[in-house]
């Protein structure tokens, strides 16, 4: 054999080495034991003190295995940095055999006399993975000059090849393990998919039946069906699997369904059917959304829904809709009746009220002094009852307009604080029986968009309720709180309160807490329902808190929004004459106080 030329690796001319990638398999203990035997055999056969397997790392060589020779100075795990003149670098850099008979004659070592050599001669071969990457080297070293004959090189090549076969086996074993893991993972996924499919199949609301087609389309054998199919068809899966369609549904062979099933099987073209009624000795039902398709050359699938209950429910719904329609028509007639009669009552009532006011003016001017005091009392009584009727009619009209969606809001930007305060002050001077009324606010101004008249109506109604159900010596509190996105208005009293079982109906139409004919206070029972409707028309909310015998608190929340192009219209309220509010208060309080108490 012709030896490779001696190649010297120096710091000035380093050999570039491709480091083994980190995804290579580990060397098993069995293989390591085998390699240990190899280096021991080499050491004994060639008769040198050192035989080594060196492992190439990122920046150094490491002693992977060493022969158990007596004078072997190297230790397992010992590291030598790259580009340090190590001959193993030249072996892996050139991927060739390297023979150095006497390192003392090497110029590299002659330039560095201080370097102490463990060994004098060197013979090494590269060890490579199957993909060509470097594992390391196998080498022998002697403490004297040694030219190593051809037999030594042959032996080293033979044992090196054995090591490389072990690396091939290690790589193959790792690939096999990875393949086994992949197969196992795939099998697990298939099992999970099978479980999910079975769960989905069995828990579908639609019926699913799979048929196995035999004898050229003559026989359709039940292969599988889900729980919905069992329930709809009133059959048991165990009893029908493996049986022919015509045995389970004898008359089904003459239906369009069976003909379509055969057509789909022959052509492979799916078919969708619309709602159909089927009648058999086992079937007297409606079917819907039939979808039939070929699953394979010998299988077809039929998916459908049972709409028998839906048909019956639809009939019931249609009947109820007729009843609802008739009820709505009657309600519409009732609403129109109230609207008409309200206007019919209001027109003569205004005439009567105007005449009474004219008579009062004549008497007050002294034109008719006879029985003047008695006449005035009678007129006051008539006027008070006119106000009461007017209040009732106004409520009926508003209630009707709300139901008919005829009522509209005239939204303007205004200072809600001033508005509520003005209304409260207008009411305060008409309250007697030693009932105190207090207005309080945590802010002086808050501009929001609202309907001034409707808000006034809301506050007046709540105040009249508080006065009506508060005993002499009691108190009423009106508060305004700024909740950023909302303005909260509360009207609280120390009145008789509302029983707990009546709170959930307090805003219902025509509802009253006390329905007896001997109740202490009058009222139609629609005022609070109108208040609730007006609040909700403002996109607000209202709710009540009460303890019977202690008092009641109404809370209103109105959105703190403004009109982008609106003007502040608070002067429209504040500049109204007090008499306009006086009349509104008199009408609202007409079923609480006698007219002489309301007259200024």
C-alpha cells in the first residue's frame, strides 16, 4: 500500500472541519463495549501503548475510548482544542489516512520546543457517519519512532469499517424507532378519530343509515345506523344489521325513495329530497331533507330528519296564530275605542271647564253677590272633578297613543338639574299636611337631550304618588346623581310603602296596590305604566324599592347624551309662567286635595 503524505495542521494553515450535527443518535452501551474491545485489540496487535477513538466536538476533540494498555497516557473525556497542531484535525479535514513516523521531526513541534509530547508516532483514520459527516478518528500512537507497515493500516481500516457499520446500525435503529413512534401516533389518532366519528354518528339529531348493496342493486343490506334512526323508525340496531331493506320495510320497495337509492348507487350522483310523507305498516310519518349519496362501490348512505312532530306543531302554531290575530284585532278595536271616547269626553269637558271659569270671574267681579260663597264652593268642587276627569282622560289618551306608537318625543338639549328642581319647587307650595319636600343634587348643571314635557310628566306623577301615600308629618326627597353615562333621579318618601308581592306588578297597566272600593286614595292605575313607557322612550330605565310601612323609592336612569346640533332649551321651561305649572299641578293633584287647598 502507498501511504498518504504527511500533512501538518498548523495555526497558520488550519484545516476546516465540518462538525457533526446534533441530531445524530447516541451510542448504545453495547456498542461502546464492542468498540472498547476494538481499541484493545489494536493496541495488542500493533503492539503500541495507545489506541484511541476520538470524538469530534464543536471546538475540540475528546477522547471517546482508550485502550487499556499499561503505558497509555490518555484519559477518557480528555479534550484537546482544534487548530492546536493535533494530527486528528488533519485526518478529519482531509478525510484521509495520516501517518506521522516521528513528530520530533515535524516543523510544527520544532518551532515549539516547550511542548511536551506524550507520543512520538501517529497513525489515524477518519470515522464517518453514513451521510458523510464526521464522527471522529481511530488512531494508534507509539512513544518511539514507528513507520507502521501496511498490515497495520489494513487492520485499522478493517476495524474502522466495523465501527462505521455500527454507526449505520445506530442510525437505522433510530429511524426505525421514529417510524414505530409515527405509526403508533398515527394509530392513536385513528383510534381517536374512530371514537369521535362514532360519538358524532350516534349523537346526530338526523337519522343516518348505511346500506351494503348486493346482487347488482337488488338487495340493500343494513350495515350500520345511528340512534336517531333507531328512534325515528322504531327499530333496534341489533335486530336489523345484516338484514335486507325489504324485510324491515316491505312496502318500501314500491316507494320513490327505494328507486332513488338504486339510482344513486348506479350513477354515483347524490340526490336531495324535499319533505315527503311515507305510509307503511311500520311508517306513517313525514320525512324531510333526505340526502342520499354513494359512499363506496358497495355502500350508500341515507341521511334524513323526522318532521312529523314539526308538522303537528306547525298546525298547532297556525291555530294559535289565528287566535293571536283575532286577539290583536280585538285589541286594536279596543284601543281605537278608547282613543275615540277619550276625545269625545275631552271636548265637552273643556267647554264645561271654560264656562265654570267664566262664572267664577263674574262672581269675583261682584256681578252676582247672591249666595256667592256657596256658589264658589260648588264651582270649586265642579272644577276639581273636571280636573280629575281631565287627568284620567289625559292618561287614557297617552296610554292609547303609546300603544298605537303615535306618541313622539320632542328632544332638546337642556339642563336636567334646573328642570327637575323647577318642577319640585312648583309642587312644594301645594303640599300640605305638614309633609316636607327636599331637593338635593351633587352637581349644578348637566346638559342632556330629553323631551321637557315628558320629563315633567314623569316627575309630577312620581311626586303625586309620594304625596298621596305619605302620612302627615312625613318627608319626600328628590335627588339627582351624576353617574357619568347616566343621570340618576330618585324620588323617595316615608309613606306606607308597597307590599313585597306587589312590587313586580307596580308598573303594569291598570294595576293598583289596593283594588277595594274603600281604598283611601283614588287613581286609575295607569299613571306608573305611562311613566315607565315615557322613561323607556328616552332609552332609560326605572325601578322601585319599597318596604311596607317604611317608604318607597323610585329610581330613574336617563342616558347622559346630547343632540349634536341641538340648542339648550331650558329657558323654555324656566320662562314659562308659574300659572302654567300651577294648572299642571292642580290636575295631577286633583284626586288628593280639595280645590280650595290648590287655589292660590
